[in-house]
């Protein structure tokens, strides 16, 4: 039996990656997901966030509100 995947790459560990839940996501990862979908995220020194896209913006009071916004726009499930 070969230790190669169907794409021809060798892998020492064939275990599937563990997916993080939205409650365990770090701030940078949430911002990165929003950025990849075209949103611009700005954070302030008091811990709130402003998200903008297409000239519209949303204010998020904290990380939980930012994650809720990401779920609302379909970036997080």
C-alpha cells in the first residue's frame, strides 16, 4: 500500500484537518476571512471594528459582534 494521496503527494499523516468553530476563531482569522471575501476591516484601540465593502459600512462593538457580522454575510457558518 502506498503512502501517497490521490493527488500524488506523500503525506506522513492522513488524518483530516480539524476545523475550528466560530467561537474558537482568533481575531486575525476572522478578519482574514472577511478580507478574502472583499471586506475591509479596521480596528480601533478600544476593541471595536468597522467593516466596509462597496461604500457601505458596519460597526461591530467587539469580537463577538464581528463574528456575528461574518456569519450574517456568509463568511462564517
